[in-house]
């Protein structure tokens, strides 16, 4: 793999970042968690935790989204050792796909076998309501980019990774069972990732719904692609923060979107807690 003189390879950057995290905490996480807009409170429930600011981790970007704290939190949650991202990176912030997905590589290097990804999304399925939770069973990449473009390091993953099941079926079934037992209203559907940062037009919402998407957002897809490349079992969940129905579309209010995510957080946290408690680490 060709590399400019003095420029560290991806593997070298992963190694440096993981080593820096281990200086703060020796725990080996079993599960990685990426917390999206308005959902960072889950990290506050982690016990015996170590908080590592992104600024202290080599090659990590800085999150510029107001609701994202910008820390890596390592500790215990529901009997498992976890590492959680309080805030993720987005392409619309100006980050490259390499920067957006780099934390997934580090989470894997720290020892995680499973990745849990959450996000706030706009609902296009008329059967959904604001505040509902959708378990992601598949996705559509309309971001116009792919994090795997470029030279491939076979030791990190295959050149052509299979994407027939990017979201682990057993984890989907487990979460559905947990939600039913806990009385949490959930749906299962397809997430479409777009670049943002603007929200979509009426025509775009019609198009996205026509091609099979139930919700739309500006994250998750790159991270899940890299997770699949790295061999992580992945579970994804969206909180429906606003309804994007073309014939009844209202102007978006970001404050309202964040408020809905905050209100939905307790039930999402309960779902994630119970799922993690029941997960079997292979």
C-alpha cells in the first residue's frame, strides 16, 4: 500500500489512537456505542467509567455539533464493558470519510466485537410518529461517498466486503423481543443516509420514500460500512424526531428535533440497557 513519506498509514493511526486510549483505561470493551443527536445521556449511565476527550486521542476529529460532547467513555453498562462515543463526526462538518469512520476502527482495535449505532432521523413512513424508535434492518447510501474508497489494507478487512446483512439479524430479533417485553413501541425499517446539512425538499422526500426508505438522516451509513468491513456485528436504531410527509410538510425546527430526541432518550436507553444485558458475546 503506497504512502507518502512521513504520513502514517491507517493501521499506524489506529494503533496510536488505541494506545492513547489505553493509557487512560486498561479495560477491554466488548461493545462499542455511537450516540447520536440528543442521545448522549446514555453515556452518563455508564458505571466505573473513564472519560477520554477526543482532543486526547491522536487522529480523532473534533465534533462541532452543539449536542455532541466529544468524549470517549469507557466503563460498565448492564454487566458488559462498553466504550461509548458522546458525539460522532459528520461529512457535513467538513470531515473526510476517513475521519468520520476512524473511531469505528479504534473501537474494534480496543477489543469490541459488537457496535451499537443510534441516530436521530426524519420519519417518512406514515405509520411512524415523532418519538418512535425504529430498529434499522437495512440502509441505502445516498451520501455520494464511500469510506472504503482508496487502497485497502487486507489485515483490516476485505477489498469487497459483503453487505447482504450489515445489521445483525440476531441482534434485531433480540431488540424486538426486548421492546415487546418492555412495552416500548418500535418499528423495523430502512434508513437512508444523505450528506446534509440541509433537510430535504418535498420532491426529495417523495423520491426517498419511493426507493424504499422509511427514515432519513445524515450519519450512520459510513460507520456501518466500516463496521461490516472490520467484521463487527452491528445493531442500529433511529429515533424519529420529525415527520417528513411531503403533503403535510412543515418547516423544520432543529430545537424541536433535539427536544424530541431528548424526550425519547429514556426509552431508548432502557432498550439499549436490556439488549446489552442479554447479548451473548461470541
